[in-house]
């Protein structure tokens, strides 16, 4: 029997509720963390695409603007007008930090730059590329964090008369990036992995995972750190699922507790029944001899008195006494069967032969009750069971007696004997009063009876014998319809 102490309950609760809830919550946490990290990664890629598009569009628009200005400069001969146009453009376009025109030899001709022109290798390469290709060229970022854009001024004869210079501060691009994504930390470097500038705020616990993209119009690489997943982002979802999982496993725990308690109650009930049978058996074994000896003496004296007193009234009294003595002997015999198993000579018997031997007694009872009787026996092969013949006879007599007593005249009794797989099956079917459903649990209890004069030992004896042979006995009953008793016994392998 399972003894559920407090410690056992706590341990069971930890194993069934706490540990599974913790493990599943941890799995959900990790899964949700991966989902959110993937979401952050997609957001970072999306913002990088926006920055890439914005920077490429800015450079493309700047090149288009400068090519338009170069065409105007080639057609305008008045230097003052050109100077005014450059100045107005510089004021209207915050992207430009300087605009000026250089001759083909590199000397400044007209300019609006507020600071002296910065000459370095990048600007020189840009200038030479514009002269050589007669197309707009862009320099790399030089040490003043400026980008130089050089557009050749080409006349109708396709000759280069000069170069239109424009300088763009990378701070302008940086500010735009900060406005578009203040929470996304982006590092901008050139193709040689030299740091140029960064945008956005870098978090202390920033993820090592990053995504990057290339700028088409500039030799730049944008690299963004994927935002880390914060516990607060996960906790709400995880707590919701954890609560559901916790409730679910609590229900499982309660069901298991219910099952264990029910099993404990059933085992205790079976133990009580076994103790009752053992008590009855012990009582029978210890008192049967003492009871039968006096009964034998009483029976002998009754026989003598019957010969001495021959009056009808006396004979009637003697017959009543003899019947009661027989009844006492019968009850004592039943007690012995309920007690501990005694040594019996078990051997294989054909069940059909056992029934044939007991059939005359059954038919005599049927004739007395005027009941319809049908027998269905499978005689194609012997149905061998390993048993003591008298035990099986006693079971059959008890069951048929109960069936006959439960029926009125003109009732119907059916006996079926057959073989199913490795089992011998006996069915006793009657059309009697039936057994109330609330009584079904007690029908095998010793001393429980629904009859006025019954001992309550018949079905208890039947179950005891069937259990002794490793079989089963089941009863199905409906009020005012009838009862079916099914006995299944294992077939014998011995011949």
C-alpha cells in the first residue's frame, strides 16, 4: 500500500509540477529569446537598407545637381553670376560645406569655400579622375571628415575647361542617420575596414552579433550591432505561458493524487476483505471440529428419539432439527472454503465432463422452480482446466441456485460453456430481478446477501475458488431484466 507522507507529497509535487514547469519555462524563454533576437536582427537589416538607400540617393542627387551646375557654368561667361549661383546653392543646400571651380591645372578660379581648399591625396585623385574620365568622381574621406565630389566642366567640343569642386561633411550624413535610427548603433568604415564614424547609441550589453551592408555610391560599409534582447521583453510572454503550464501540471498532480488515494482506498478495502476471509478461515479451522463433534452427537440422539417417539408431531419436530443441523454443517463447510487454501489434488479435467456430472442436480432444481433451461456447450474439443472437480461443481451449483432464486416461475436460465483463445468461459444468464447498481460493489463481500434466508457466502466462495485458479468472475446486471455471470479460467497445458 502506498503511504503518501508529507515528504513524499512534497517530492512528488517537485517532480510533477515544479521541475516540468521550470524546464518548460526555460525552453519557452530560450525560444522567445531567439524569436525576439531574430526580430531585432531583421529590424537592424531593415534600417541598414533604409540608410543605404538614403545615402545612395543623397550622393546620386548631389552628382546630378553638380552636373546641372557644371552645364550652367559652361554656358555662363559672367564670373559674377557664377559666383552668385554657387553662393546661393551653398546657402540652400546644407549638404555642401564648400563649392568652387578649379582650372584644368588645379588652380582655384572661383570659390565659395569658407576655409582654404584642403589638398590631399584623395582630392588629387578625385580631380585627376574627373579630368581623365570627363565624369563626376568622388574622393574617399580625408582627415577633415570631408568628401570631395569633382564634376568636369565640358564644353561643346568635349574639352574640359575646369572642374567643379564640392565638399560634403560626413557629419551631415551622420546627423541624418542619428535621426532615422537613434537606438541602432551603426559603425561606418571604408572598404579597408578603416573607421570613419558611428551613429546611434551603443548599449553597454550590446550583442556581438552584427549585420552589414555596402553603399553603392561610396566605398563604405555600414555595420549595425543587433540590439540585445532584454529580460523585460521576454518576461511578459514567458510568465503567461509559465502560469498556464503551472496550472496544467497542478491539475495533473491533483489527478495523480486522486488516483493514488483511490488506489490506496481500493488496496485498503481489499486488505480488509482479505483480513475478513482470513479471520473467517481461522475461525472455521479452529472451531469446525468443536462444532461438528457436538452436532454428530446431537444427530445420533435425534435418530434414536425418532425411533422412540413415532407421533406425527414429534417426527415433524425431529425433521426440523435435522434440517437445522444440516444447515449448520453447510455453513461450517462454506467457512472452510473461505479460509486459507487447503491441500487439494488438482489435475486436468474436461470442463464439459464436470458440467455433465453436476447437470442432474441442476435439472432437479430447475424442475422444482419450473424454469426454462438452455445449455450451450462446445464439445468439438475437450476444454481442459487444472482444478479440483468439486470446487468447480460448487461454483456452478452456487451460481445456478442464485439464478433460480432470483427468478419467478417461467423464467429462463441459460448456461454457456465455450473456449476463447487460452481461456475456458462459463456464462450463467438468468431473467431474474437483477441487482441494484449501488449493491454491485458489495456482492462479493462475505455475509452480504439480498435474500431473507441467505448466508451471504455463496458468491464470496465462488470468487475465492476462481481466484485460486487464476481466473476472473464478472457480473453484469440490470433491474427487472436479468443477470449475467461470466467466469474465465485458464486452460490447462497438461494432458
